[in-house]
C-alpha cells in the first residue's frame, strides 16, 4: 500500500486562515511518497511515531496493514513546505485509495490535527490539489472551498532557514494573543486575510508590473507576520539580500518563526541573480528535520533518531498553468528517507 502527495508554499493568508480568512498558495514540485513495511529494529519510535499513529487513528481506517511506514521525501521536513500535510494526504491515499476529492481531503485534514491542533485545511488542500489555489473560508469543522487560479509566467524564489519551534507552536502563540484580546494582532489578522483578494487578482493577470505589486504585498504581509510574533531575523536578512539583487519583495511563508520564505522576481534572469544573492546570504549550519514532524528540542531515545537534517537552501521556481518547475537551486537537499514505527499503542 503506497501513497504520495506534494509539498506546498503559502503565498498569502497564513495564520489568518486559521481564523476563517481566505488564503492563496501553491503546490511545489517536491513530493513525498510512503509505503507500509514490516517493522525493523531502529525504526523511529518517538515523537514522529506518536504523531503518525495519532494521524492514522484520525483517518479511521482500522488496523494498519503493516507495523512501520517507509517515508521518502523530496520535501524538506519541518520547514513550512508542507511535509506534514503531504504525509497526511499520502497516508489517507494509501489506506483508502477509493476515496477521492473532498472525502480524501477531509480524511487528511482530520489527520493533520495530530500535527497541529487547529489546521485550517489549506496545507492539506495544496498537498492534494497542487497548482495555485485560492481558499475561501469553510463552514465550521469543514475543509475550505478551493478555486484554481491559472497563473502564467510567474517567477519566485522559495527557500528555508532554520526554524524556531514548529507550526503548532507558532499557531498556538498567535492564538494566545488573539484570545487575550490583543487588538494589534486581530487587525493584523484581518489585513493578512484582506491582502489575499488583490493578490489573487494580480496572480491571475499578467500585467507588466505584477511582480512589483506582488512584492509590495509580500513586504506588507511580512511586516504584519513579524508584528504577530512569527517573524525571523534570519529570513529578514535573506530577504534583504534578495531585494538588493532585484527581488521585488518577499515574506515568510507558512507557520513562520524561520522556516520557509518566498521572494517575487520580475523574470527568469532577475530570478537567477536574486537566487545567487540569496544563496550567499543563507545562514550556515545544519538543522534537524524538525518542526512539523519532530519538534525542535525533543530528546530522542538511542536508536530512534531521525536522519541528519537539511541545511538552509533556496530555489527559483517558474509557475505556468501546466505546472510549477524548478529552474535552479542553491544547496537544495537530496530526498530523505525515514522509517517510522506505526503499530505500537494503536
Ligand atoms: C501553515 O502552513 C499555515 C497556517 O495558516 C496554519 C494553517 O492554516 O493550518 C499557519
């Protein structure tokens, strides 16, 4: 039994989507594949395993067909590029291949609650659907509605840096401030959601100044995200280098606290120049494949360690109606393989 799904990049509306606001994102070309396998000594048995077991239970597919999962991922783990959403979609596909459409999305969405308690459904939507998708707010307890946008000739840089905590921690920190009645956070969430409509109009049109206007919206969103506490000095440094080399603006993408970022560029040539500058400015050093799957700071039992992590990296993407392609990259990690124990305590 096998399953597969793609990674994602939130363009606009992250965090606001958790509070029923719209969002827009992109399926990225990197994919994750998994299959059930017989368990072996040394399979990961700690946090990643506990989360996967909880995700599996939430899909509600009965006893698992085998005691371990082999996961091979081109999506770097835990950096905000959708590894956990892809895992949930791939798992739902593997155990219930007859499901399709919203039924599959709903199963993956239920599973994603094991990774962070209050997902909006946009990450699993992108992992499932790919392309550029605009999400509109759902009825309570449902996945949002998704509408594909045909985007032509869009160039952007995507990358990631080490991350503080994971999506669950960032979402919980913003929620605490919302619940405490922090007006500045509430109005930032409103504006982060409101940016999505003009952004979608720009994405759908191929105006000459599109990259400039998308860049300005991205810069504004990045300031707002920093204001609600999910900014990152490391990302700010990389984005400054990108702007001075021709990017029109950029932002954190996803949960924040570091992790994924994006920068818009006017065309392929400008993108290659900006990618060079981004590559030079990436902070040195390795990170664990932490975040969404294995929270940073967790202690691991001997024998249960995940594989060594991927360092910071960046790539230039081209978006066309036919798909999203990688034009060039700096230090993009090779696919990582993990074996995770699944049956214990199910
Ligand atoms: C994470 O990729 C996006 C967030 O808005 C969380 C969610 O929507 O579930 C931060």
